[in-house]
C-alpha cells in the first residue's frame, strides 16, 4: 500500500504547499515594474487630461485604481515576507507601497497577521477582519448597538463611504495599546504623505490634486474592501468556537476561491486564490495560480464568481445553529412563538 495514503491530511497539505513557498526575485522585480511604472504613468496622464476633459480623467481613474489595488497586493505580500527572498527588500518595498496606498505598514501587517491566525474563530473576532455578529449576539444587543451594526453592514456604507474614509482618515491614527513599532509606522506614513501630497499640490495645485486623487482613492479602496469582504463572507463559510477551530479547515472552508476574469485576476494579484493564501501566507501572489492549477486537492474550495458574489451582500449575521451566514430575514426564525390557541 502507498504510504502516502496513510498520511495525515494536514501533512499532505504541507507537502503540497512547500514547493511554492519560495520567493523569486526576478518575478518580484518584474511585478514591481509592471505595476508601479503604469501606475505612475496613469497618474501623470490623469493630471494632463484635466486640460482636455474631466470625463476623460474619470475614465483614466478606472485603470489607475486597478494599479492601486495591485500595488496594495505587493504591499500585502511584503508584510508576509513572501514577495522577495530578502527580508530587507520586503521591508523597504513594503514601506514604499504602504505610503502609496495610504497604509501604515507595521500596524496593518500586525492586524493582518492576527486575521490570518484567527480567521473563522468565533471567539477571536475583531482584529483585521470585517466584524460579524452571531444571531444570538445581535438579538441580545441593546438597540443602539443593533443600529450601529446595521449601519456598518450596509453595503453602501461599507464600500462607498467607509472604505475611502478608513484609508484616508482612520489609518492616520492608532488606538490605545498599539505597539511602539506600529505607532512609528503610523507617524512615518503620515509624514511621508504630507511631503508627497504637499509636493504634488505645489506642482499641480490643490484642486487638480483632489480631482485626480479622490476618484482613484474611492475606486481603489472600494474594490479592495470588496475583495477582502467576498473572500470571507459567503453563505456556508467556516466559523467555529475556539475549542473546535482548526487552522486548515478555516483555510479550506473559511476562505473562498474568487474566480475572476483573467484581466481582473491580474489586477488583483491572484488574491482570489484566497484559500491557498490562508493555508500558506508564505506563497507569493505570483505563485498562487500555479499552486491551484497543479494540485487537484486545492481545486474544490467554496467558489464565487462576480455574479454569485453579489448574493453575499444580503448576508449579515452568523447563525451558529445552521452554521451559515444569514440575512436579516432569518431573524424571524427566532421571533417569540405565538401563544397556542385555547
């Protein structure tokens, strides 16, 4: 009998993932070039287009925002130490791409590391994730908390209003208990942004800067938050209490494969292969597709398409009894039963 048949499934997964966990400096440099060069070029074209038509400027904002998302994926990989073989290169490029995407590197990386360590754990929610209440938590909450939660989970508020506010304003500050390194990253990012934005305003004027920056930031952040949301907010997503929680189950069943058209897959840096990314954050984004394609064991995760992902917008709460995400209408199931007729 083949000894591999007797191997623990987790051991098999580790062996499958291991060959893809090495960074490739050439591919990393090429991705850096084919992302930042067109990103900067499109920015310049947007400023020039202001003299022609603002409609043209807004049209150019679409691909520019796409390159902003791709820049963020590089920043994200650098935080995992997976983009370059060199730790120093990851840190340097991570700092630069963090500034370009309005994100304090050390603080965001810390929160994201916590997200990877706790995704799908009902007892460790609240850091680096989209906060999700259980049905019972919602039913027992005071009216003001219910209202705040409903406002937060509203798609318009989350993607259209909340996303740019988080990146442009919220990330300029830190809360109590934030570590020294994380606090420093916030202040250094803010200082760099003051210099960068001040320089651009000096060159083109504040009005031109805002006319270019606002649509790019709005589109880029909305798409970025949408991607993150879709990867973990689908009907049969994996959630368990801590004592039953399992890292590999959370990766395979708690993260979706977001099957995107090739052009969108490229702009989003293969982040749609999110189940693989959560199984091993050491795999750089440019190797995720090969890992998926070459290993049948990884080809049957919860799968979303652009169309099917829209259904996730109605999901608001996690039902521990049914073990799935549900919408507000599910609350009727828990309404007090009517008194029996005499």
